[in-house]
């Protein structure tokens, strides 16, 4: 947690975006909540992200049993 990692956007939904992220050699499904995309108010995630886009993300938390990570873009 607390590290900067490369993420690849895999799906966009109305509440944020899902991504693939590798942390310490393990691949996780990541979620970037709409509130973690930017400091500005986001009404449409598609205005900020697109499927296949690669960018840096900040690891907020990791749920090892579920192999899921919460990611922030605005904290990078």
C-alpha cells in the first residue's frame, strides 16, 4: 500500500473504472472509484479515462483474499 504502480483500464462504469494492476509481482483486479479520479467533480468517467489506457495509480488498499486493490489517480 502507498506505492505508485502502473494500471491498465479494463472497464468503465458509472461509479468509476476497473483496472489490471501488478503489485509486488502479483496481478490484482483494481477499482478506481469515481471520487479517486481527480480532485475536480467527475460526472462522466468516460471524459477522463478510456479502456486500454495505461497510467500511474496509487495503491490505497489491497484485499489479498479477493485479489482486489483500491487505486487512486488523484493521489499520484
